[in-house]
C-alpha cells in the first residue's frame, strides 16, 4: 500500500488524476459587489469566484432588473483569496475611485505563492468597454 501511495505522490500525472477525483472543478462565490462604475448609469455586478486552481473576477452589466450581460472575465495570477481595508471595513472585493477621475475601479486582493499580498486593480476603458489592469497611484489610500 505504501508503494502505491508513494508512486502516486511522485508521478505528476497520477497525482493530478487523484486530485481531480477528490477535488471536483466547481465555482465558489467569494464575494459580490454592485455599483455604478461611471456615475452615469453604467451599473455593474462584480463577482469574485474561486475555481479549483485560480481566482476569477467576472463583471456583469445590469441593463435592467432582469438582464445582465458578461462584460469581462478577468483571471487573477494568484490563487489565494485575500482581504484589504476599504473605508474602514475589511473586504475581499471593492469598488473605489483610486485615481480620482470619477470612475470606480475594481479592486480584488490576492496572495501569491510566498503569501505576499497583491492588490489587483482594474479600470474600465470606455473605448473598448473592457477593463485594463492598473497600478495604484502613489499616495493612494483605501
């Protein structure tokens, strides 16, 4: 029995097969937030979702109370969820005007492999109706 377990543990293909058997690929909702991105009626719902081996941020446009369209699906490079403080509250997903231009940015914190916190910030681009990754401006406080 020990030989079988050792063989599975050291063979990547077998190890992945056993892992897939015991840990099915499922979506787990980590956080949800809604708001008006532009202040001009672009209402969105943002979901932070844990998949088996990654975290995904999905942004849906709320056209009316019954319809939502997927605007963007953003893969985060890290796979561990994290929290940060936004306006005095701990959260793992936020909408805030980081750069002071009147448009809200999506903020999704994660931990990398060395457990270093990373704040992923995505800015809405009205020309492409997509989201661009951005860095926090110097002196920004949340």
